[in-house]
């Protein structure tokens, strides 16, 4: 799959945009968790969403993500537990423990948002994942913007950033062409 310069620029620019407009919800996309303990990538996202919540960007946080085979926790539940331990009231957390990829996770969130009549969201994810996440959310009729993390494993070092950008360019173009998630193993792996 050909990755164009335009796509690289789009991914780069989206990753450096930080939109904190007042919204109905903050959506923090899941990442790996280990027996309920968020990975460093996931913890960086959770810390960022906590900062946005404390700035009153939205009155509630949606934690999202399913579980791998054999996991005792979903990414959504691990994220909610992390935020609960940092003082977020349970009444301000909505756990969506579904989704094995970005599209599946956002499809599940879209159903919850419709049920609660929520329209607007700020998505929290890694910079290089911002364009694809926002595009998918908008395609699902979520009025979404993105506030990317600025610290964490996905932002450290030129080679790490380059791997993430290449991966996201391929995944974004795949989604634009087929409007479905990248088949497992097809996108170049990140760190």
C-alpha cells in the first residue's frame, strides 16, 4: 500500500492538534492492560483524560476497550479502575468493555452515546492515532475532536514516532478505502 506525503502530513498535523472544547463526554481509547494494570501507553492516555476531566472539558469519561482471550479485565474496566483510584467518581465513569480495535471500540461507544443522547466528544489517544480515530468517530455520527497525549511511550524518540506514523498512515488509508478496520497483521507493527 502506497503511503503518500499528504497522508504523512495529515497524520502529523492531526497528532499535534489539541482540541479541548466543552463536550458531552471524554472518550479514552483503550490499550494493553496487564491483569487490570494499564500499560505505559494506556496510563499516559488515562493521565491525559484525567487532566481534561479536572479542567471540566466534559462531565463524564468513557473508558473503552475489550479483553484478549484469557484476560480477567477488559481495557475499559482497567481504565475505569485506574481513574477511580485517582478520585474520579464512579458516577462520572462509563465503561464500554467492548472492541478489539479502534473501529469496534468506537462502534460500541456510538451505541452508548445514542442511548444517552450524547452528541459531542473529545477523544483521547496517542498523537499518531488521532486522525484515524477522529475520522472513524465522525463516520459514526459522533461530533468528535481529539486531544492527543503529549507524553508517554508513543511520543519518545524519532524512531518510535516514525514507526507509529508509518503504521497509522497505512491503517488510515486502509480505513479510507474500505471503511473497516485493518485486518490483524496487515498494518506494520508499532512499538
